[in-house]
C-alpha cells in the first residue's frame, strides 16, 4: 500500500511538470505584433513684422494674419491628425503654445491642407496690434491612427 501511494505522488508530480511545460510552450509560441506609430514632424518658420497683413473677418473684427506654407500638412493630415503651434520671441529658446496672449496681442491659428494661418488680434476686441518683433514659429504635426 505504501508503494502505491508513492507512485501516485510521483505521477502527480510528473503530470504537473508536463502540464507546466505545455503551458510554457503554448505561451512562448504566441506571435507578438508591434505597431510602430508614425513619427510626429516638426516644422520651423520665421515671421518678420513685414510678413503680417491686415485682415477683417465677417463680423468686422480687425486683426493681422500671416500664412505659413507647410507642405507636410497634406489633406489627410489636415483632416485626421493634430497640429500644435507655438511661438518664440527669443529665437527659439522659449516657446509658448497658441492660443496665447503675449505683449498685449492675442495669437491664434487655423490650418488646412498645406497651410497654417496665424492671427494677431487685440484681446479685448479693440484695435489690432501689429507684431513688431520677429517671431520663430514651431509647428508640430501629430499623427493619429
């Protein structure tokens, strides 16, 4: 009787080892799929004071605008991806993300395929203020799936 009990324990150990080995083999044979996301792209532009043009919208609000061509902003990117715009008045050392009020001027932007338009307006709806200093613009295209 004692011998039969030991064989039963040995069989249980052997069966446990075989089951563990099968589980490990099954788990390790699974294929892992890695999806590499599209890389974001950054475009830099320089805007001089002379680049701004006066603009009046449909509501009669006056502002200044500048159009920045961005070839990487194709129709699909304009429709599905994100665009983040930041400006720098110190040559690119410090950037502030738009929309932003800086030096009494409210900056904002719109974009469509191939173009990012910046707007400089008065924050209180008064007379628009023409930016006088050169601005470095950072445009980040954030790809989405």
